[in-house]
């Protein structure tokens, strides 16, 4: 493998976030692919002359012990690519905890691979209406359009697995590991680059583990991109943590500096298709609105009982019934949406959790294990349905759902095909061995997308 041929490498902590980062670089005109596992040289060759390589991971749902087992190898692979910058892509809402998806543990592991220099943490992604102000994260809610401090956000403050109860990201991440985190705040980012870089260097002299960077607008984010690029001047890849704000920051700075040209290809809205299969494992209130809108638009719904799907004694019969029902509707020409919840108060959620609690798990562990195991079951359902009814397009909602479904499909990588909604591109699957080469897939986090997301993913954007 030729060292230094790539501009950027990244690891996404789930599939929805991974495609968000892929979207940012592809829309900027860079040739990029997102791989489901570290690609062999033959698989890399199949995708041509790439400038950005991504790995779609599942660490957002991992325990710290699982991270310790799996992430060092993936990080060493990314380091071997020779890209000047390696990005660990987190959700733009930073939802995580010491037990699940610990960003603090990620930083500890990264320092063992990439060295002890302070790791930049990019706090904001203005294009997704995520803003970091004096270290505090604010985010728009898709349910009412208002901006909330993340610990008061109507969706993220009550996330079923990793509720955000702290808005100061330095405090939030610092609780997940024994880390010292400094902040580079808005007043310095609004100054000229020499002063902003001087402040970064001043903070770095104190040898913190990480430096959190604010941003609320494109100008500040471009300044952040330049500061990150400055860190990549050495012989070793510079490691950075953050949402797709990292990609937007770098693309904006590289464009301003003339390092990359304007994009030669533009991505429009998806063309309509005859029918789609949509699968939702998200319990967010926004996804509930999206499911309601999908049914009004003509989707046939197939509600799933999560507890029964996860019951070893019932799973076989339930799964067979679901596959039979979905394939029958699809063969009639209908678009179909499978869902495990319609909002956080859906009684199916409580039923699933109580089943695990009854087996001896704590309630918190039951939420986590239930979601992860459910994602795997949904992945098998999707695989069986696509085996019976070949389709052109698949729409997935929910981080665990997206990650587990994609891992069970026989595909190697994803490339960008079209726009659906900010942070939610339509991807084209590349499969060197299977029948799914060319399948279009959209991966949507529970808190992303417009109310008519599923309709737009089926018929193209009509509003």
C-alpha cells in the first residue's frame, strides 16, 4: 500500500455517523469509500483511486472492555494508511457514557497508538445545527425546530441508553476516563489565525490529554479546520475526535487554501423508485413522527414485537411471520416499513426491557443489550427479505439497527449516491462477492431527518 496517498482516514462509531462523514467529503469532491471492515488490497483496488478511506464501526454500542479489545487493531490499520489525519467520528450529540460508547476510553486507546500529543475534539457541526459555545453543546430538535442545550434536549436528554445529562463536553468526556481536557473557545476562534494558533499552542504546552474546540458558524469551523491541519504537519498521523464537523472544517479550510478544487460532481435528490423497504429500530419521538408520515404516504407497516423477536422460544415463528408478511406486501408492489417502536413511550420498549430484567440484568444493561441484540435480529430479517424480493433501495433508522443490519449484508463498502436529508445521504453498496452490488441504502440516526424522510427516500424530495 502506498503511504501518504490518502488525505484523510476515519472510523465511524456507528453506521449512521459513518455515512454522515462520508457525505461531507464526497460532497466536497473527494473520492471516498466507507468500508465495513479493514479492506484487503484487492477490495481497495476494486474501488479505484480513493482520497479518503472510512471504516464503519459499532463502538458507539461497545463497553469499555469491548473497545479495548477491538479498537487498537482498527486504529493501527488506519494509521498504516499514512493519511495525515485520522478522525474518530462520534455522533454530533456526543451521547455516550463511561459504560457504553465511552469517548474518554477512545482517547486513552488512541494515545497508545498515535502518541501523547493533545487530541483535538471538535464540538460543533453548524451545518447540522449542533453548536458548541464555551464547551457547552446545543442542538436543534427535529420535533419542534427549537435549539436546546443538550442536557435539556427533548430527545437526547432522555436517550434510552446514553441520556445526555451534562452539556459541558469537557466535563462529560472527562467523566468517562481520567483525562485533562482544555478548551479553545469562541473569542480565540474569532481572532486571526496566528492568535488562535498561539492559543492552541499555549494550551498544548500544559500537556492536556485533549483540547475541545468551540464552533457555532462556518467561519469559526474553517478556523478549526486550519488548526487541525496544522497538527498534521509531522511524520505521524494526527488523531482528532468529533462529529462530521471535523470533515466540514477540513473541507472548508482546504477549499479556502486552494488545497482541493471545487467539486466536479454534484449530488441531487434521489430519483424515485417503485418501492422501498424501511426498517426502524429507533425509539426517538422524531422517528415516531417519520413513521406516521410514512404510513400516510402509502407505506404498509409491519409492527414488530421486540420482546418476542428476542425470545429464543418465539423467535423462529415470529421471524418467519414477519418475513412472510413483508415479502407478500413487497411482491404486491407496496413499500413496507418495519418498526419496533413509535416513540419513547411505546409499550413494546418496556416489554422488551422487562424481559431482560426478569432474566437478571440491570435495567440499564437491559436497554443496551436489548437494543444491540434487536439490531442483529433486524439485520437477519432484512437479509431474508432481500433474498426473497430483490430491491433497489433500503432505508434504515436507528444507530444500532443501521450498524447491525449493514454488518449482516454481504457488502464490502459504501459510496455516496445522492442527498436525502442533511447528515443522511443515500449510499450505493459495493459488493465484490454478492448479489447486493449497487443496492442503495440510507442510514438515519433516530434524531436526524425531516418528518417526510421515508417518503423522500422512496419518491425523491417532493417539497
